[in-house]
């Protein structure tokens, strides 16, 4: 999958231990959700798409 290709295989020579894998995973998930644009979401990151969705269904920011 994408995670294995982009994180594990690409960076495997740099691993010093489990903490390095965990940090790389954390950084990748953050990038994947907050910066990576997605064509099915109108070329916006999933994080922004979700925020726009909730703004649309609750335009005044009112608590339900």
C-alpha cells in the first residue's frame, strides 16, 4: 500500500528503532490528512474537506 511504499520501504535504511518508525508514521499520517490533495474531494486535503463539510451542515457554528 501507499504507507508501506512511502514510509517503510523508502526510509527503511534510516530506522534506528521503533521510535523512528513511530515518528515517521505520525508525520506521514499528518501529511496524508492535512496536506495531500485528493481528487475525489475536489483537490483539497481530507482535513480541509471535513472542515468544509461541517461548516456547510452547521453554517453558524452553533453547537448541536
